[in-house]
């Protein structure tokens, strides 16, 4: 197993890795809408939060030698299921067909005040 780390995405705030690469598969930790430079939640609505989350995922995947184009499974955690459609609209801008398998669940609260967190599993080609 190989630990993946990049300054282009927020650092881990606990005993976990941004991602782990095992063979030709990358497993990311959940990424949220944190600015990698400040560590603060980005300003804006759930769409802006989702875009920053996807950018953070893209940075972690790039550091692992892959990209959002190779995501096979995504899990979307929402603070409020009412945000599902808005999150979905932005998410769709970052993924391509064939679209990854995906699960979306409402978690209610996160350890920090944000509206979305996403984790992915991606292939490395």
C-alpha cells in the first residue's frame, strides 16, 4: 500500500490519509469544500461547496496517478438531502460516461460546518 498526499487538497485532520493506493486502485478519504491553502470552508452555496470538493478530489487523484475520469465508485454524504439536486448538477460537470456507481446519503451533521463530503474509488491505468 502507498499513502497518497498532496498540498493541492486539504490535509488530513486526523489519523487518516488523503488516499491510499493499493495496486491499480486508489481509495480516497472523504473530501469536503475546504480551501487547501486556508483550511477553511469555501464561501458560497452548496454548488460552490460541491465544486471545491470535486477539485480537492481531482488533486488527490492526480497525486495518485489517476483522475476523476477513472472513478468507479463514489459516495456522496449530504448534510441535507434537499441539496441533492444542486450537488448532482455540479457533480455531473466533473464526471464522464460511463458514470461511476454512486451512493448518496444524508448524514445530518459533519465534524465541521459543511454541506457535502465525497469519497471515491478510482482505477489507475
